C-alpha cells in the first residue's frame, strides 16, 4: 500500500548565490524532485521530501537516486521523530 513519507536529505554544498539556488531547484525538478523543498543547512542544503512509496525505504531510495541523477551527493537522511515513529 502506497503512503506518503516525510524525510530530509542532507547534501553537502558551499554557500550559493540566489542564481545557484534557482539552478539547483531546476536541476532537481528535471529529475523528478518536485516533491522536495530546498532550504539552507549548516552542512549545505536540506531537501525536505514528502514522497509516496510502498515503504519508507523505497521512498528514500528513490529520492536519493533522483538527487544523485541531478549531480548531488547525499550525506545522510534525517527524519523528525514523529515521522520515524509513524513509518515503523
């Protein structure tokens, strides 16, 4: 059964200009990350996802794959405690 899962992917990045942020959002959108919001993080970028999948693991794996296809490396996955409890 498909469900929506909320999680964040942390992507290392240096400080970006507004144009670089817009280019990043465009690159992510092209590969299917239209279900993510981009925001700053002390390590670079945080991509906040609300992704549908048959399981949490499938949703996270597909998001990581999409982000990597856009040319970014994922350092780690983060979840709010409540979201992690609901997914289990």
